C-alpha cells in the first residue's frame, strides 16, 4: 500500500513541478530553469545527506554498472522535455503522454530484463492495459 501512495504523490509532484518549471522558463530561459531545478535539487540532497546517515560519497565509485550513474544526466533531459511538452501541450495532455511513454518503456524494460531488472514474461493483459490508456488519451483530447 505504501508504494501505491508514494507513486500517487510522485505523479502529483511531477505535474506540479512541470507547471512550475514551465512558468520559470517563460520568465527566464530553458537552460536557466533547468539549471535551477538541478541545482536546487542538489542542494536539497546535500542538506538531507547532512541530516541523515551520511553514507560515504565514495560508495558511488563502487557502483557495479557505472552507466546507472547517468540518472542525473537523464534527469536534466527529463526536466527539459517536461518543460517543453507542458509549454506546447498544456499540463494535462503532456502528463498523459508522459505517463503513456513511461508505461510503454517500463514494460519493454521488464519484458527484456534491461538494466538489471528481472525479466518478466509477455502478457497480453499488459498490452491491453496500455491500449486502454492510449484510448483514454484519445477520448480526453477528442474535440466536438
């Protein structure tokens, strides 16, 4: 149940953050906004690290698959693409397409066992769920 609640909070925060970042971008620039997001996130993480367990930063160099350290780089591109999609499509349409893309890519990752994730068998019901979600976007976007 905890995972379900946290996932809902995460989705809500992503939508709010996307709107905030888009507004900052309108008043500054894409790079200033994206840089601020990454810098302020870094500051929050440093503060949290100082007030919690303070695991050794050197542990980063002991990570088995070094490519997984690119999560922060990917995070910068996530911020950029969310800002641009929300600016072009509006928050609701952008969020729906982002979630569909997340779902499809996550299923492919599970299906093929990519990036160290346990491989899952193909299931038609998951494809059906994805198609239902896509049809939801069509219905949501449908204009009279």
